[in-house]
């Protein structure tokens, strides 16, 4: 009952207004305030600062600087087998499996439209019909940069404005179509395994999503915007497996999509599994 009430209340809240207000606090450079807030989060969520490039909490300019902290080199090694797809982030696998009948599984009793997830483009959605999806939730304690699961050329970026529901388990289980309703950035790559999508989903108090090629991505209008990349455009972006592609200011969710008969998720990964950036997530489809 508490979880249902929590989800219901979120429908009534001014998501973007709250997020903008929080953004002002987490960008504050007031030493006393930002040091207090950073240390409180480290203690509350047991953040492992020994992995951070800068271990001293007081060295960060503000809370967002701490939240998007880089790791020391070598903290997330990639598998030697270059055919393996890797996790794009630290976090917990919320759901993982097949895209069936154009629907992506969210939680018991809830799924959502693949086409809506990628911004309403039916041709783009068709590229992933019958394919695979993996949804990874980043908690406040996790490293909050998102990396490329497999090397490829960026073809397009789609920015989809929307709500900013929380993406914790209580909300996922009680808000229908959550990930197709929240604001998100959809990055489409062309890879050796066909099209690959990495979708960075915003959430309550996630004040911004950034990519390495476009910087801060913010809503300009209440409409979907598509940005073309690739050799036929003025912008060309190619990333290797494990390269940083973007970051969240505050926590959220990353969703990875592949097309039909391209990859198989490794058997050890199930809903609820903890995963870290760079761990092997998928192998080439056995039928290939």
C-alpha cells in the first residue's frame, strides 16, 4: 500500500520544477553546504571513495562534481574477449530479456511500447523488434557515468521530453509505462552486431543528462528532437567498447537494446543481479 501511495503522489508532483530546484542546491559551491551534503551521501549509501580518482570529499567543487566523479584508471577492466558486449554502467539489473511483440517488460503486470521508448519512430523501433533489452538501475552509491557497451558509430541521438518519475523499484512496479514516459536520450549506434541503442532515462531530481558529443541535453520544447550523425552528416562520432558516452547528474537508468538474432545475454544475469561497468553482459548470438 505504501508503494502504491508513493507512486500515486508522484503523478501529482511538478517533476521538472522540483528537479530545477534541487539542481540549484547540488550546484552550490558553498563549502560548508556542499561538504556536508557529500559526506552525508557517502555515509548514508556507503559510497566507496577508494575507487574515485579524487578520494577527498572536500576536493569536489559541488555535489554534482562529486556525483559524476571519475574512477581511477583500471577500476573497471574490460574482458579480453573483444566479441563480448559489456555493461554500460554500475548498477542493478532491473529487467533483462527479449523484446516480444513490440513490448519491453518493466515489472509484473507492466510493459511498455518499444516504439514509444525510442521516441515514436516506427522505422527505428522496427530495427529492434524481436531483439534484446537490458534495463540497469543506477542507485545513489553507484558510479554515474555511462559507457559504450560495444564499439560502433553513432548514427543518431533522439531527445524525448517527458515526466520525471522516480525510477526506484516501488515506482517501477506501480507506474505503467514508466521508461516510455520519462524524459530520455536515445543514442543509436551501428555496430558489428547491427543496431545498438543505449537509452539514458531521466528521473525525479535528475537535473540533467549529458553526452560526450553534445554536452548538456535539455528540453527546448515539448517535442521529440532527432540529431543525425554519421559520415553523411557534419558530425561524426565513433566510440570503442568501454568509452564514456555520457553521465547523469543524480541517479537513473540505462537501457540497452539490440536487434533480433544478434546477441544473447549471458546466463548469469537476471533481474536483481548487481553488475558493474565493463562486466561481460552478452555474447554473439549462437545462431550467427
